[in-house]
C-alpha cells in the first residue's frame, strides 16, 4: 500500500486544537487564510501526494539514481512528477507574492512536505531545500542576484543545494577549505574545492541547479568566522556550463531515489551572498528552515510506517489474544494480531509520537508565520524564541523516533517485515539518514543546551515553559501531571545552568548530558501537546494513544532527569586518554 495523507487528522490538529485560521488571520498579509481556503489547499495537496508522488516510491528505491560521465538520471517517473509539482505551483506555496509566490502560510508548506516525505522520501529530497534557499537569497542576496535567481527558485523552475560538507569537514565547518577568489573589476568570484554529501547536486529534474557554497576568501581567518557564502549555478547566465562537476554519487543504505553527490568546483563562477565572513549567518537561514522540514520528515516517515503496520495488523491472524473473545474473531481459529497487547502497544505508542509531534511541528510552523508577519515586535520575538528553542528538539527527537519507531513497526510484520514485499524495510532504511543530516542529532542537543539554554541561565527556556501553563487546566488529571512536569523541567534546567557556571565546574558536564536534556524537553513538550489534544477530544481515536503515552512513553522522562541529576552530582570526569 502507498502512503495516504490523513486529511481528517491534520484538519483536527490544525483547525480544532490549534485554531490555526484564527491565529493566521490576525497577521499582516495572511488575513485571507481562513479554514475553507486552508482545507482546499490541503485537499489538493493530499490528492497530489497520494496520486502522483506516493506510487513512485517503491520503484524509485529499487531502480535508484544512476551516474554516468558526470550526469545523473533519476528513477522513472521522477522528472514528470517534479514538473507536475512545479506546474501546480506547489514550490511557491509560501513564497512572497512579489517573488511569484502564493503568499500562503508556512504551516501549509510544512504539512505538504511532511506528506511528501512520508509518501516518497527520496523524491522529496529534491525540492526539500527550495524554501530554505529562497529565504536565504531573499534576506541576504544582492538586488542583482535576487532579480536573476529568486523567481526561478521560488517557482521551483530551478532547484537548489546547500554545499557545506567537505571530506575533512563534516559538522566542524571551521575546517572548510574551499576557496573563493575575486575576479578583478567584476562582482565575480572563482570558487574551487570539493563538497561531499550534497543532496541533489546533479540530476535531470531541472535544467539548472543553484548551489549555495560555503568558501573562504583570500586572507580570511581560520575557523567559522572566515567563511563566506556564494551562489554558484550549474549554468551561467548565458546558458553555458559552469565549472561544476559531479564526480560520483554515493551508494547508500537508503534514499536510493535521491542522488547524494560529490561535487567539484574548478574555479567555478559564483557571486557573494551577504557580507564577507558572514557566510554562516546567511546559511543558517537556510539550515533552520531545513531542520524544521527534517523534523516533519520524521513525523511523516513514522506515520508511513504506522500506516503499513496498522493495515497489516488488521488482516494478519496469529494465535488467540488473551482475555474475552474479540468481536473480530468470529469463527476464525486465530485472532487478528491487532488484538494482541504487544502489537496494540507498539501501534499506540508510535501513534502517540506521530500525533503529538504533528501538533508541536504545526504550532512551530504557525509561530514561524507569527515571527514573520505579526505587527507587534514583542509577539514576533516570543514566536522566534519558541522556534529557536523547539526546532532542534523536534529535529532530533522525531527523527530518532522515526527510525526506532519504524523498526518497531517492522516488528509487527515479523519475518514478513524483513523482506521487500511489504515495503516497511524501505521506510526503516530511508528514515535512518534523517538523524544525521542537517546537523546530527548530537549537534542539535549541543545547540539546544550549550548555545541556547546555558548562555542566559535557562531564562528563555523557562519563559517558554511558563508560557505553556496558560493552556492547561489543573482540574484535569492529565493537565495536572503536565503542570508538574513543566515545573520539574524548569527547576532542573535552572539547576543545571547553575552547576555548569559554578567555579570549578566540570567543563564537559553540559556536553555529557546534552542528549538526555534534549530528550527530556521533547518528552515534556510531547506531554503538553497531548494535553491540548485531550482538551479538544476524548474520542477513542485520541484516547488510546494518550493512554499509551502515559503508560510507556512518559516514564522515560524520570530516567532522563535522573541521569542528569546523577551527572551533576558526580565529580569532574577525566577525559584524558592514555
């Protein structure tokens, strides 16, 4: 079975729980984003995903991309599907109208890409960086660059890449060696170097590909502060080829439908984006957008795995389930495996992660719109604060759950899950990379704790946690538990900040507990999300995953907090090696 977007679930979370139209219509430029319009967009998006993109996933994985003499051929149907995607205007959904976009809320784009990733992760990698590239160029590009490239990026006529990683420089971008030499008397630069792990570095989906490349100017200081950002197109303005070559594509565990390229720039012509030495500042606009997209990939991929496991559990019969005979038994000698507690637990736990993650990601998408369009500066700042703190949590926790939860869903199939026939193994393989790219999950944890929580002593995070209390009612049992968890996390965050700042503190403490801290934040946010769902509906569709959350997910929070407290109390570690 191919992935089927759930319009009902998405509509319930967006319209009933989050009241998205009410929030959006209060924003400048989004007053027309009412529920009928949003529902119509989602309906058409769901049809496109289910009818055009999803059916290509299996063959895309089996055939994969092919490299020959520098050219890359994508799997059958991929180019036609992408051209249909562009023709329908989907890449321009959330781009500004003055750039040829539709000016719709970012949250709608977020839902679209969640569904696309769930339906066909490999295909979705191609347009996945478009909006990030658009935002980067829109905010930091010169007028000349914007005039020459922004409309084509907004429309999806040309695709884009993000060229950061080099053989010796993965997450440590300070080690980047690619050089950019100015051409006297012109705005041109000659960019030379090799970049690896470049998604969509070469393909046949579009004629031109716009590479955003981190490089060093002559005499630039070492480290991250010496990096600048350059736009380097595959085709020059006159239509001729630039000195950009795809040396090979990687043979990967998954994502066979997406070419992961080794790119060589041989004095390729490029142009500076933003200010010299401010490349990371410009690139982070693209990276932050990409990280929220990756978080939604995690949600979508886990939902895709759940859909397959749930459908299988409703048709496969094995043994008798304990307890009274279920109505589904009839005269059959064995029960549906959906009736067995172990399978039910697996399905409900993953459902809890999908639904709660969706709510948090959609809320973050709405707050991105608030940060861009709200007339009040304080409201914009608060929205940006949420996005800054929560995006790394969503990226790390939900891509982790996508892989591990998909593996649990594979277990529902037993031996059938391990063979290709049912398609669940592809999701497991495809999901694994999301824990690595756009900043590894370990990097996300460091970003959260060391760069965003510790510097202000936990005040920003504390303000976010306090802000969540207003949506809770202590008279409701689960809300009371969430209030307690919010207070517990806030107190521990303050104590951890103090411990890290204390004289003689272990300099490695923060890095050692960063993963546990991010996981704790994720679990508290997940609990809060479910409090909002249950405040809106207690129907069995929502109550069963909520019960699983309380029984089997939230107990992990106590373990994570205990680990952090234990590490805070421990003497400084000696990390020296003999």
